[in-house]
């Protein structure tokens, strides 16, 4: 009687081990190839860029969306579409060199006014900046309608308020702005020549800035020239 009781005591902990292993196996992450398929499906179905955190939230427990995205980017190298980083998110976009194939499907939009272009450029190159700072750079006042138009287009958004008298609100560009121009971050913003080639600026001679100014400075000052 004593021996059988002792045997039961010894066997009891051993019988619990398989149960614990079974619980762990329920949360085993899918193979990396399957995670790539999941990321591909999420990006393909989404019109807007998707962050790593959002992808991890949709995928099964234990998945690593960042690794899956990196593998998917390599898989799409040289293909007609590619996985592009937009700010802190990712999206599937047409390869830049094949953009001409989409021209017939592109909706023609009205060009922004010169005031809106200059305001947008100032925000993009100097963000975060306040309305007063925009006006100081341009040398003229900024109408509320110009700011409202850029906000409605979702190319700019409100940033943090400045810790200064009046706590003025700041403006920054949005991921939608970066996505529209195919930029990973604001550091990749184009110069004046690229903006003209895209039809966003009229072709006009650059102002005489004097000797010693490089071409980039000329381009930037031309963007911020006062309205006529």
C-alpha cells in the first residue's frame, strides 16, 4: 500500500509536463513563409500604408511582422510592384519606372495655388512650424483658406503646440503627403527642379542671390519668394 502511494506521488509531476508543453504549442508562431503571405495580404488589401504594430495586431500570436516585411521587400525586388516604406508604415506600390503605364488611370487634379505650394514647402522643409513662422519665411500673411485647403487634402496636420506664449499650434506633413510623392521621410523631399518637372511649380527664372550661393539655396529661396 505504501509503495503504490509513493509511486503515485512520483508520477504525478511527470504527468503534468505534457499539458504545459501542449499549452505552449498553441502559441507557436507560423512559419516565416506563412507570415510573409499574411503581410502581403494585409498590404495588398489596404489602400493606406500599414504600420508594423498594426500588422502584428492582426497576425497570430508570436509573429514578427518586421522580419516578414523585410523578407517580402527582398522578394519583390525587380518586380512590377514593390513594398515601400512610407514614414513608419509600409505599402505595396507600383515600381517607379513603370508609373507611365498608369497614366491613363490617373485622375487629373487641379494644381495648388502658388501660395499653397509655398506654404506646403515651408511646412515640409521646416516642420514643425507655426503659422507665424510660415508668414515670417514667406514675408506675407497666410490666409486661413490656404491652411484649410492643405488640411482638407490631408497633406498637412496639426503638430504639437509650442511651449511659448499663446501655445501656438504647429503644422507637419502627413504620411499621405509622403505617400503621394513616393517619399520614405521628409528628408527625401525633392528640390525645385523635381517640383517643376512634376508640374507643381511654374517655370520661372531663379532670383539673383549673389555670388557664393549654391544651387540648393537658390532653389529653396525661389520656393519662398514673396507673392507678386
